[in-house]
């Protein structure tokens, strides 16, 4: 029986590893392709380069039209960090209000908030574009950052509401007896206990904002404001000859911040998802 169980585990692990390698093949092809000369990227079917070169990274980092890729990385980092800070502040406040405070039509507003999760982004794109155009915010970072400071990501509000509901209300009552108001309860009681959900929100927000392409393409036109995703897209020329090596090299570099963030906080990320609504 133990021998059969051991064989079963080996087979399961082999299948999982094989499936993982299949899923990783496009990423591996991109990684090794960035070290191949342009003439071998598509002509050489193997992953391992026969000829190695680092020139693509140097060429790609030079950027476009006098703007280096370092500028694109800085723009992406700025937008992502502001979006993370905005979601952490606004979504936690909104979640605290729904989970702990009493106000008129609370259930109605909460239901409306949940309905916004079901709306595709493209449904609100046109009215948002008209509104931002009227404000004169086109070709600025305001349309990409400001909504994050207004708790528009209902998914994270719901995530934190479920977590806060798992925090015993006796803690709030004890803090009230000690003279704490709602603001102090939020800052001293809820926020420290909300750390796993806040970290999960930060990771998701950073990844989604960093990888966002559609919104940035809609609102940004000046190359000096371009993000990494727009910079990579600008390197692709469908009517001419693209520098595929440089494009692949910058695509690899664009994955580095996300991979570092996820691998560094993977344990906390899984804990935040697993414990939401259970404490």
C-alpha cells in the first residue's frame, strides 16, 4: 500500500511538473530569445541559444525618440505606487464604514457597490473618457491614479469588509470604553489586524496597475509619460522591421518588478487570501 501510494505521488508530481513546464514555455522562450541574435530568434527552434548576446538589453534600454526605458520604468513605478497607496487608504476606509458603522441605506449602497464588480470596464469607458476630457485630464496621470483614491475597486472593498467582519466587535467596545472614537478604532484596532488583507490588496493593485495597457493607451499620448507597457508596444512596428531582440529584452525586464514583489510576499499573500472572513 505504501509502495502504491509512493508511485501515485510520483505520478502526480510528474504530471504537475510537466504541466508547469508547458505553461512556462512562452516565458522561457521569451527569456532565452532575448539573448539570441535577431537572425536566430525565429529561425532557431530550440530554447537554448547557440549564440549569446547582451546587445539587445543595451539597445532596448536606449528607448524611443530620445526617451530611455528607464523613464518608462519610473513612470510605471510612480503610477503603481500611487495606485497602491490610494487603494489601501480609500478601500480600507470604505470597508470600515460598511463593516462597522451604521448609516441610512447602508445595505442599498453596499449592494450597489457589489453590482459595480459585475460591470465590465468597457461599459464605463466612454462616459469616463468624456468626463476626464471635460476636466482636461487627458494625457495626464489623473485618470489612472485618482479613481484609486476614491475606492472605485469594489473587489478590494469587499475583501476588507469580509476580513473586518471577522474581527470581534468586543475589541471596538473595549476601545470605546477607553475613550477611542471611530477614527482611533480604525487606526489603532482595525488597520493593524487588517494587515494581511492590506498586503493582498497592495500586491494585486501593483500587479494590475503595472501590467495595465488598455487604460494607459487610452489616456496617455506623450511619449515622455509612457509606461513600460506602452514603451514595449511602441517598439513593435507592424508595417516595418521590428527589433525583436530589444523588444523581448525589455519584456523580460518588465516582469522583474512583479516577480520580485510576488516572490517576496508570497507567503503573506496566500495568508491574506486564506484568512479573509475567517478570523
